[in-house]
């Protein structure tokens, strides 16, 4: 074994942190969706690392399911973005506050 | 290491060095033949035209001499990068194509004529093919031109849609050969079977006339999965964006689509990528459906045995290797000719027709194909054993 | 340093750098998406280093080939040329959130080496290949698999309903 597992999990943690920061700071709804994808990727990386550590394939199966969920989420999320842009002519999340006082 | 470099050099020499320049000439001549013209015959060196073969050379010289223009509103880095991104996937796809089979020359490992004999070769082809969309996307976006943008929007929708159907249309092939490695698929296609042999299990085989019972066909993908072959060829030609699927660059409506703002050799790189994909498609379709390097009705063992009885085992293996490479290249040439024929026969589709063909006709058909294949294979496993 | 470890460091740096440029690029959404592609591809390389070949190929196919293309497609469809928004609200709370996230990540990185075992299990034959993962997916994990298919179907219907201009 050449690559220590903790390095890979650290990379996963850093990427997850970047994703959270992006989802917090950015106001373009498309970039927020991308940041969520980044977080899901970080989780996938942790799954792959732990699968390697335990020497079983279960983590890979989880990754496949996470990828599927991510694809479904992007399809619906971008559908929402398109209808939002049609109705409000913006992709700024701060402008979408109809339900908020 | 030296072996791998040798294989890479061979592939680059054959595909980039021989097929690629010839295809521009073949395209011109094919169109000339089909339109009852004489065709490319003007480029000459000291009056020698050689049937117009010098035209590719003249083209390249002209393209290198042109100004490399970046429009004012363009994103400079992306604009310069896009042609390279378009070209690279077409080249690296060749890494998993088996140009010939596996041969035992008595060395440590048997010699397998693939650059990278990976277990998941076909998945690699799909992964690389999905990256190829970025060249188009970046080109259209970075040009900052509405025509280019329209072309890119069309291209990305078309490529994503056809990727789905392309993946589903070859699942039947995976099921038949039980592998994703292109070399193992070619090995599995290196045999033949009786076309009507399955009737034995109904007790009907004896009633057939003798010649009908005797008919043999190679176990090629095209005979096991005829529908898969037609659908895969359609999808992969749609991915290549050449007519009749050239909606992203439709010159009569979008001027030239995504490469509108490119000039000189950068424009040439887009065309190189498109032309290079023609032999690459030929290679993949050949490996999947046309038996790869195999010679019909003469499997490798028979050939080596037959030639070996006269000239010895090692020499026979070498001869068979050369024969197989030629068989593969001959099939690739046939596939290129077929693509040229389609390209110059059919007019361009309308965009909604392209999308309807993908989502409403080919997707359901490919799912039906998977289902039928699965049922037949299960029947074979349960009844035939 | 072994070749594998230096490859890992290279791709990890590439992934982190392009992820940062995705989040910090305030002007150009398409450039953000391209940075995301670089992150995805370098993560696929890390997966290959972790012997997860099927996952690596699917990562490029699904994330690189479909999801990010979809992002770019939407950006181009809406023709969002530049992305300069007025200053946002609740900036204090957001700054606090960022500080907390950075602190949590640093704490996690400090705790990680002690929490993980030094040894890793030996690799079984065919680990991470499509045969083994596929067998696991279609035998032991058949229920999650079927549930995912249901999710995909509902997402399909939902996306069509959302993006269609009007239902008639």
C-alpha cells in the first residue's frame, strides 16, 4: 500500500469544506448547485478510500448510487433554475425571497 | 516499454499518417463520384497531380499560412484551447483498439496487439467520448458569437442525448460476449456457429434441408446483435457531428456553428478531429461488431496450424499477426467507405427530427433490444446449458 | 517518494486548486464549470490510484460527460454572460459560517491520522472491477438499486414538468 488512507480522507475533507464555503458564499444559484456536486464528490472520495481500507466493494456500490442521486438532483435543480429564470429573470438566490419577509 | 512505444508508433503511423490525410482526399473523390463530377484534380507538383492526392498537402500548407485570428470579445485562453480539447479524445480512443489478436511468441507474456489491454476498454471509449463534447462547448462559448453559441447549444444537447442511446445500444453486445475488453470481444468473435443450430433443441433440425443446416456464420456482433449494430452506428455518427447529423455546424442556417470564429490551423484542428473520428469510429465498430481482426471461418488456431505445418510455429504466428492486422484494416476501410456513403447520400435532418429519432425511436428500441437479448441468453443458459 | 504518492499529490493539488477556482471565480460561470470538470477528472485519477477502476470511469462518464455538460448547457441556454451581483445580504452570518467551516476542516485534519488504522486490508482479486461491483450491486444491494431507479423516474418526470413552458 503506497498511499496512506488519511491523506485521501483529508483531501476529501478539504474538498467538502470548499464545497460548503461555495454553497454559503456564492449567490449564483448555478454555482451553488456546482458546490453541492463538489460536496457529493468529496463524500464519494471518502467512500472509495474506506472501500480501499477495508478491501471490500461495498463502498463502490455506494458511490454508484450517490452518482445516480447526484444526476437526478442536477436534473431537477437545473429544471428549477430554468423555470426560475423564466419567471424572475435572475439566477441570484437573494432575489428569490417571495416566501420570506 | 519498448513494445508499448512500438505499438503507439504503429497506431499513430497508420491512423494519423495514412488514414487521416487520405480521408480528406477520399471524401472529395467520393462526393465527386456521387455527384458525377471529376473531383479534386488540380493540386500538382510540376504538373503531376497523382489523381488529386496532393490536395491534403495543399490544404495543410494553406491553413498554416492563414492568420490565426481571435475575435475581440472572445475569451482568449479558452478560444485557443478549444481545438486541442476537441482533437485529443479522438486520438487517445485508439489506445484500447485491438489491431490484432494475442500471440504466443514464446516470450514471458503473450503478445497482445493493443496499446492498453485494459479490462474496461469499452467503458474507456465511452468516457473519452463524453469528454469530446467539451471541445465543441468551449469553442462556441469562448467565441462570443451568437451563431457559434447556437451551434454549441445544439451540439451539447445532441451529444448528451446520443451518448445515452449509444451506451444502451451496446449493452446487448456486453451480454453476448460477457466482457467489456475490446480484445476479449475480438477473441470471442474469432469463431463461427451454425446459423440454425438452435433448432436442435426443438427437434426441428433434422427436418431442414442439408444445405440450410450446414450454413455457418461467424460469431460477429453484427450477426448476434443486428439491431445493436444499426443503432450504434447511427449514434456514433451523430456523436461525430458529420452530415446528416451536422446540425451544430449547419452552414446554411448557422453559417458554421461552433467553429465560426476560428481560422487557419485552429479551424483545421476541428476538421482534423472530425476526420480523425471517421477511422476511429471504423475501428470501434469493427472491434465490436465486425469481428475485430478475425478472418471469417479461419480461426487463429487453424491458421497457425495450417501455415505452421509448412514453415514452423514461430514463423506462422508472425504471418498470422500480419494477416490479422490487414484483416482489421480492411474492415476499417469498409466502415469508412460506408460512412462516406451515408454522409453523401442523406440530406441534413431537422433538429427536432434528430432529437425525436434519439429519444422516441432509438431509446425504446435499444431497451427492447436489451430485453430480448436477455431473454434469449437466459433461454440458452437454462435449456441449452 | 514513490511514483503513486507523487501522482496522488499532483492530482490532489489539481483537485483542490480547481475547486477553489470554481468557488472564487466570481465573473464567469462557464469557467467555474470548467474548473469543476478538472476537479472531477483529477478525482477520477485519485480513484484509479485507489484501485476503483469502474468508479473512476463512471465518474468521468457521468460527472464529466453528463452533469457538467448539463450545467454549461443551462448557462448557455439562459445566456448568462457575466455574473456580477450587487452585494448580498447577511454578510456577517456568512463570514461566521466560513470561519466555522475552515475551523472544522482544520480540526478534522488534525484528528484524522490518529483515528484511522495504519494497516489496510489486502486487495481481493478483481477489486473495483465491473464484475465484482456489478455482482454486489445486483445481489446484496438490489433494494437500494431499485429504489434509485424509482428516484430517477421521479426526477425525470419532475425535470420535464419544471422545464416545460406550460402544461397542456
